[in-house]
């Protein structure tokens, strides 16, 4: 067949909305109905709800640039007076009326720990220093503000919750783990020249010595019921321990991270499904299984974070890698035709959720790029996940379709009807991570279209 025949086919496809049509054959001067004889019907473009294939690194960069632009505006780096909102630029003048200038998101939270690390990843993938500067400016600022408040007289500085109270007095794994991991990454990448080691040590001390534990030492909570494990807490603790192992060279941190992982996984991983339950309560029998998407995302992301820094020679590495592959294998058949995953992974009548889909896109793309996963098997899936996520970035750079912060429930209605909101901070870091990873993947392992289907492995 010559190129003019295919040009004719593309014109037919462009002009046609249905699967059967008529068009004008200019050469013959008569109407001709496309059929199996005169048209390669298998090349007709389906009416995909989300773009299929077509993705380029340049397209991805446009999306994450838009998110960066919004976040740079929406998270100001400034202190103000709580009463009159006047800027407090001289850190030596902070007092109990000094607060962060309000933006759309907090500068210190577990969600923003993910975002700081994601910006570093985007800078590494794209070479764009704006992402790195975003993290540098805010981590440097937090370090300076912490020092300023710690310099207050003892009585004045400790009688109220300062804007950096969760740094100076962490009281939950949510306070400690994600921010700690991000700060260590920032220091390791030489993005900050500040002395952040005291902050790191305080966070690690909380995780190791102050968080509530079960009798066997498992990191736990006493809410919503006594002696409860939250799958989310894997991410809120273990990446920080693993990063501390890398920072110090002390294998004890790696060992504790691996030990904690299996204390959780042995109770919460449902092997026949390849999924984790969201929560586990001691002595609950029978135990409901709710496979909440974002919690499974935190578990998958934790495995990636550990595998990234765990020494190749560590005795726990291969078993952890096996669990990572089993989890991805369990997630794969549950992906929706659009590319998203559902709020409850195994219940297709729950809504399609952005943040979890972005976490899976990042982890699987990164796993392919690292050689942990087969790109032929998982590359098409991860590309479509990114394509789906990219449809949820609005013109302002806000991430839509993200489930808001979610506690633990033991009935389906709780998960089915959790709100979504563009100000849910949980979506931003994962989407930037996903964009950076798929950007890198397409540079290292580009896809081809074969018989209209995405194929990796060429």
C-alpha cells in the first residue's frame, strides 16, 4: 500500500464519528462506503474517554509546570503578624503573635513532605531548577523559623502552639515521618545548606521512642479503637528510617524499617487479592477488609522508598521486592478502562480517585525504570494511568478528584462517600512524582504503537 492510500484512510477517520460512514472518493468522483475491503477498519481511532498513547515527555512537562506555578503562588514563604497580617521579615522579632502567611496549603504536613520530595524528583528528571528551588526555599525557611522560635525565652516559647510546633514537638507519625524523609533527601541532595540535623534527629527520636506501639513493638495508634494499625503509617514512618540509614550508614535503621514493614504486612496484606486492608484492630473478629486506594498507595510508595535506599546486600531486600511485585500484580487487573483506579479498589461502583492513581503511576513507572518490573507487562498500564491523572489538572494547576483526608471505617458507606476536593493536599506530591517518573520512563524506554496498541519493550 502506498502513502496516498493511508492518507485517504486518515481523512476518512478524521471526518467520521461512527464506525460506518460514507465519504467522497475524489479520484473516483463518487460516494464510497468504507468497508472491510477498501478501509483498514482496525486502524479506526476509538472514542477513548482519556487519550490513549500520544503522550510525550514535553506534554508531561507542561502539566507539572502548571502544577508548580500554582503551588509556588499558593504556598507563600513568609511570616506575618496574626493580628494585622503585616509581614514579619526579621526573624529575631518573632513572638507569640507570629504565624505563617496563609496560602492554600500548609508548609509543614505529611502531604507536603511528599511534595517536597516530588519537586526534587521532578528537578532530577527534567533538569528544571525551578522545582528544586521550590523545595530549597521552603525547607530553608522552615529551618530558619524553627531556630527563631526555639530562641524565644523558655516561658514564652513553650506556652502556645507555634507555627512550627509539629517540628519542635512532634506528636504523631503524621508529624514526623514524611517531613523527616523529605528533609533528609534535601540535605543529601545538597539542596539546603542549613543545619537541619537537629530537626531530623527530633523526628527520628519520636518515631523510634515516643510513638505508641503494640506489645510486639509494632507502631500503632489508639484510635479509632485501641491497638489499631493504620496502613498509612507505613509511609508516615518507614521512609524516614530508611533515609536515616542512608544518611548515617547505620544498618539498624534499615533493620527496624524492614521489621516494622512485615509486622504490618503480615497482618494486613490479603495474599489472595494482592491488596492491603486499610486498618487492622487487635482482637477484632471477624475483621472487615476495606481496600482503600490511597492507603494501598502509601504501602506501595513505602516499598519503593525502602527499595531505593536499602543496600543490595541487605538480607531483607529480596523478600520486600517480592512483596512489591505481588502488590503491583494485585493492582493491575483492577485498573479502570479510563486508566484510573477506584476509591475502593475492588468495588467498581466507587468513584475514580486521582491521588491513588498517581501514586500507582509513579511506583510502577519507577519500578520499570529500576528493572524491578517488566516494562512490556506494565508499561502500557502506567502510561494510561498518567494520561488519566493529567485530565484532572485544571487550567490553574490544581489537582482535582482527590479524596480528602480519611480516617478508618468499617462499613462501605464511609469510603464510598468521602468528598473529593481540589484543596486536598494529598494529590499534589503524587501527581508531580508520577509526572517525573513517566517523563523519565519515556526517555529511557519509549513506547511504540503496534496495531493501534501501546507497546513497551522495543
